[in-house]
C-alpha cells in the first residue's frame, strides 16, 4: 500500500508540506543566491541549510535587473553574475548539492526564456522541484503560464497584501506547492517589525485556498519567525540569510538554526 505522502503527490514540495502538517510543524523556507559568495561556498551553504533545519530551499538565479529585490539580494546577484553564474550553472549547483529537501528555482522570466524550451526539464533533472517567477502575474502570458504549470514542477505564485480576495482566489487556482504571501509592499529586505495587517491578510487568503501559505519579505529574526509561524504555514527568509552568508557560511547557518528553533518552539 502506498504511503499517505505518496498518495498526495510525487512532488517533494507537496510531500514536505504534508509531513509538516502531520507533525504540526511550520516550514522554514530559505532563499539563497546561486553562486554567492562564490560557487564553492554556495554549495556548502545549500548542504548546510538542509543540515540545519530548512524545509525548502529557494535558489535564486542571478539576474542583471532584479527589480523585485532589495539592495542585499541585488548586490549578491551582481557578485554572482560577475563570477560567471548562469542559469545552467545554477542547475549544476543544484545537481551537485543533491539535497533531500525540496528545491524551488527562484527567477525572473528572462533567464527561463533564454534557457530554451527544455530548461524546465533540465531543471527537474538537476533536482529542482518547484519554480517561482517573480515577474509573471496570473493572466499576463497564458502560453508561458501553461508551460510552467504543466512542467511537473510546483508553480509557486506570489500574493501581495493589497490583492483583493477574488484575485487571491484566481492566483491560488493557477499555482501549486504553496502560496508565497508578501508581507508588505516594496522590495525584499530586512525589517524590524511584522506588518500590522498581516493576520487579516492571511485570513483572507486562507478563505480562498487550501494551499499552504508561506510569508516572506522582511523576516530577519527568530522572534519575527516565531510570530509569523503562529499565523502562517511557513516563513521565507532571504535578505538576512544572504547578508549573513556574505560574512561567513557559519554565520548564515547559525541564523538558520535560530529560526528553526524559534519556529519549533
């Protein structure tokens, strides 16, 4: 007889969230920029994330015009690009890391289009389980959305705090894996507080989707992760982790450990 996780989905993103629900735990989703600080350290960081409690890893494909990203991630992207990082090298990195937790490719549309029609198949072969495209809103390009949605990868969609409920429903229906709820407007970056309207925003989103809800943008401390973990199904940490990795991989992994501990507490 197939296990409960196997009957839910063969995709590791779905399986991971099923396991988290079964064990009453919250997801720690960690973003890193591929090739930052360099290829060797990036590989060590990916493997260390798994060892220190990450549930899902978002691997950012460096891009020359990352309009949704704040200064920390922009700088890491430029550093990786200067060192020769590309989409294919990002996939090589994922393949070498050979993680046992789900990997989501975090990218803009341009690198995917430049990668060719088979790039999603190459991504899956490398060990990628999901895809998040920051600049492809629902309804913007039906052909590209079908290409992504039918790839076999979880198609993670973004929802903003100002999104009307019916639009939230539409976005969720065109996504899979989990919904990435942006905690506040603007670009990525560290903040000192949690948005005051986050709880009602999560309630509105939960009323129109059964997908897990993970909250990102601005989460940088254990106390923030704990507070948001009481409301959502998971937290996404990016800029704080990228900044710490710029200092040392050890510092980044220490941060991950503190976030994991806060969520589990």
